[in-house]
């Protein structure tokens, strides 16, 4: 089966750096995605990792270690607008393009 | 026109009603998805369509019936729902291959009374 774990809640202050971890178990790993979802809104795509290493995109970076079944999303120079839920999702070869989502990590950024 | 649109945005229905949710994508994608999002639960995949063909039905009760008339439109027909079906229903689309990141619509907030 598939299992995705991420912390339920995190808090941080403006300007800080926060790392949101995600561990997963899947038999046919074929990519890991991070999405951001503000309250009452649709999830929006942040990043994609399929090979080991770090992908950087502005203030956001995502890391993947396939051997450890582990990923993290790194958010730098936090802003109030970064307060949202961050969803880790995994794609399995047997499931085609379908994604399996974790429960999400609610990040609260305070001033 | 925004990428993925959904109508209605809010829906209240009784357990004996029949209603339909509509999703339309303007991104030229050929895969579409229905997800259910309930409080404190992960996004649950319900149905997947690739090139208008249903490729996944994730053990969804028959009171939910999807329809995909073409690669741009997706419907979710609802009948005799239960109060526990109250949730946010999200539609998404993607390319059918490659990185295939999914783009989500704003969702329909469904309340079953």
C-alpha cells in the first residue's frame, strides 16, 4: 500500500526559514509533488521531484531522497501570505497520473 | 478564462435530491480527476479519466456517478447522498504523461442535509 506522513501543524515567524518534512512508502515511486492550499482555495502546484536532490524555485526549494522515502519543502524569508496548508503527494507507476496525498501541514506565520 | 473552473461553488442538497457538479478545463489537458476533501483528512482521489476513458474508480459509492463527454469537461452526478458526503469536491486536470502536475479548480462546497 501507500502511506504518506507529514506533520499536522507548524508555526514560524516572518523572515524565518521553515522545513516541512514528508515521508512516504510506495512500491513504484514515480514522482513527488508539493502543493500549497490557502484556506477556502484550490491547491496550487509548487514543486516536483523525481530524482534525488534539491530543486530550487525562488524562496521555495524541495528535496528528495528516494532511498529514504523522504522529501522536504524549504521555505525561506517567510511572509505572512505563506500561511497555508502544504500538501505532499506521491505518484505511483501503477496508478498512472493519479496522486496520493498526505493530510497536509498547516503552517502559521506570525509577525 | 481561468485554467480550471467548477460550478456551482456552493451546493446544499437534501438526501433525496439529484444534482450535478460541473468542471471545465481550458489548459488543453487530456486527463481529469475528481477529489473529495473533508476536514482533517487527506485529499481523496475519486475518479480519473484519461482521454475521456475512466481509468480509476477508487472504490467510490455508486451514488456518485462521473461523466466525461470530452477532454475539457467533467461532471459528477449526485443522487441519494448521505450527510457524511458533505465535503469540498475538487476537480483537477493534467497532461496524461510526463511530469503531469495537476491543476485544480476552486472546488464545490457540498452540504447534504
